[in-house]
C-alpha cells in the first residue's frame, strides 16, 4: 500500500527586500499564465482631484470677474480685460441661469429662451465684430455677454419695490440696461473698431433691452 501526504510548497516573492508568502491559489494562477488577474493598479493622483478643479471651476476668478462687471469704472483699478482675455464658461452660465430663475414668474419657458438668446445673441455680436474687423473669439463674447447680465440681476429686487411707480421703474430699467451695455461694450468694443464702434454698441444695447423685456414680461 502506498500512503503519504503531499505538502504544498511555499512560494515567496521578494518585493522591495521583504519576502511575501503566496497562497496555493495565487501560485496556481501564476503557473497557468493568469497572474495578470492578481495585478492591482496604483492609484492615479489625477483621479483624486477636487471636483471644482476637475470641472475647471475657479471660484476666485469668477468672483473677481463679477466685481469687474458690476464696477466698470476704470478709476477703481480692476483689471477688467481679464473678463475678455481669460474667458470661462461656468461663471457666465451661472449668471444666465440665475437671471433665468428670477425671470420665471410662472413662465417656465423663459429659462430656455433666455439661454437661447444668450448663445445666439452672443453669436450675432461675435459675427458682427469679426465683420467689422475685431479680433475676438466666440468664447470671449459669450463670457462677456453672460457676465454683463449682472446689472440686470442687481436692479431686479429694486423693480419689485418700485414697480407701482411707473416713472421711477422706467428710469431704473434704463439705468440697468445702460449699466449692462456699458460693461459689455467697454470690454468688446476695442480701439480696432475706430469709427465703427456705434455699429457694435447698438446691437449690444438692443440685446440687453431684450433680456430685460424677458424679465419684466413685456
């Protein structure tokens, strides 16, 4: 009679100067060519980025651009050209969405309409600027037009208070439109337009009048 026992050989791996004992299953898989099933990938440091960094959202940059638009006077010392020269998407989108939300008044269709006007209105200004000889990108126009809606957001609560006074309400609306149009035009209408500036300032002014009409329900 044959009797006895078979012991499993211990297999040790030398990893970094330390010996690690492998199990029978691990040894079996490696001998059959399935060792790749046991491999573990190292964590990629890029996968651990914060969500805001992953989405390319710089809150400090957005806050600075908001201040540049709300206070367009050169004497305040803001580098307002950063709104045009360093365009972003999330800041203007947030401003447009916020303007859309305060414009609801039960008409939910106005949200998509405001976003549509922002996109295609900016495209119209961009095409007109290029035809007139301006060197501006569509992303820059999109950002400037979006950020410059902030003055209309500022006057919105004031209109709720003085809405019953027609003359005062009209003056505030005109002030808000001029404020928004000036903020946008001072960034988009450069010296390269020379005598053609009114041809670009006028449609920008009309665009913000249309935005305000969507808010007031006119």
